[in-house]
């Protein structure tokens, strides 16, 4: 009897599954997933532990979290959408706006989830190469918008290269994009930004009716494991996004953790400031060593290791530091435990001469 395989959409059959940063052994530092090295604050753990109705479904729209966020950003609760991570919202936005024949424009290299988000929606990716300094080339992105474009994703600071988009660049870009094209400003690392020229999405929502801003509790708030992200934007767009969501995916525990974290934001942001100081120190030292490190405004730094990326990643691993390698471009290293900094810098120093010879 001949067995036929079930039909898989051809573009899905060749789509790689999400590749997680290597899980580190107990002794190694896992600096491959831009996670927050600090454990949750005590009150956050207790708020999660108080949610014990595992036999009940959670509040489907996370209204309590939306209400607090709406209040803080001066919006209505309908202008806030909460989902299991902002990656889920990217999928929802792509499905709500784009299908076969439609194009979604984004910078490249950028967040590794973007190509899959587009393909799963059935749409086509238009990738616009970054500038040599690792920042978005917004002029080229604007030029890539056609009458087939339904959505543009702008990632600031850009994961994995690090630079921000400035307010001036973003406003000039928005002036050229038709208001029928959705612009998604992915601000997963907004809390780490210290550059005063950076764009901030939420104050611009009033000005641009085609703008949606994405934020997350995964990075600065240290809740990556509980899966909570949110979008700010026009109510009718978020209504369409909710229609594309898998219902009931944000757990009561995730909602409780988000609420408790917002209450303790001051303490959390002190930790974020500490990580930003550590980041700036690492960047300064790496540049001193001779590395051409792009501006780093998230909780990670980018080493342009080029063709030597695999060798360099192995050297870090041998030293007990798990990094994220993007062959053949470079390596992204998260700002993590203080104890990892010296080894990180020593390893980078041992590689830099080799790389300059290799180039
Ligand atoms: C980490 C990250 C996200 C969000 O991840 P979630 O955990 O799904 O909220 C979104 N965009 C970028 C660019 C990221 O690096």
C-alpha cells in the first residue's frame, strides 16, 4: 500500500523552525537570547504564585493589563492589545494585513522572526540591506514601498546590529509612506535606549494613523519565560489583530506578572540602567581593542566577525560564553551577568588581530 504524505504548503516545507539561542550548560553564560540576567523581583514571583486557578481559562483580553498600559500611555484600552509575546503580535499583524501577492518590507539583517512571520501569512518579504553602520536605510526602505506593500517593519534599536532609528529619520520616512500602509515600530528594547535622538513610538501615535508600536515584557522587564507583549495603535487595527489571535493565549500568571512588574517599574528600570552602563563599557572596550562595533542601544552588542564568525563563536563557547552567530556576518552578544564581562573582553581581544589579518 503506498502512503501519500499530507500536503504541506511548499513555502512552509522549506521554512526553518525558529532556532533558539543555544541552551547553556550550568557553568556557561548564556548570552545568546538577549534575556535579562536578573531574576524576577520578589513581588512579581508572589503575584504569579497567587494565580492558582489552573482549571479556569484566563481573561481573554487581558483587560487589567490593557487598562494600566492605556492609562500610562494616554490611550483607551481598545488602543492596547496584549498577546503572548510581541512575536505573536507580529504574526497577527501580518495575517491581518497581508496575504498572497502582498509585500512586507523590513530591514536586513534584522530580527530573525520577521522572514517566517511574512511567509506564514502567505505574503512576500522585501528585505532592504542595512547601512554599513548597521542602522536601517530608511530612504531605501521608503523606495521599496510599492502598491503591493501592506506593512513595513522598523526595528529600533535593530536586533541584532544595535543602532536606533532617530526621530528625524523616522518622521522623514513616515512622510513618504502612504497612510494605507501599516508601519510597525518594533521597540522590543526601548527601555535600554539612552541616545536622545532616538525615535519613541507612543507619542507619535496621535500623528500617524497607520502606526502600531510593539513593546514587550520579555527583555527589560525580565519576563521572557511568561510570554507577554503588547501593541499600541488604532482601535480598528487592533480589533483586526485580535480577530487573528489564537484566543486565551496569555495566561493569568503572565498577566499577573506584567501587572506586578508595572507596579515595581522603578526597581526594574534601575536594573535596566545598570545593564545600559555595562553595555556602554563593553562597547568602549571593544572599540579600544580595534573592533568596529556599531552603536549599541539594546541589551546586546554586535561584533562584525564576517567570514570568521564560526571560529569566533567557537572561541567564545570554549571560554564559557554562548553567543548568537549569524554566518557570515557577525556575532550578537547579550549584556548579561557582570561576571561574564572580563572573559568576554579577553576572548574578543584574542580574536581581533586574527580578524584584521583575515579581512
Ligand atoms: C525579543 C524581541 C521581540 C519580542 O519577543 P517576545 O518575547 O515575543 O515579546 C520582538 N522583536 C524583537 C526585535 C526582539 O528582539
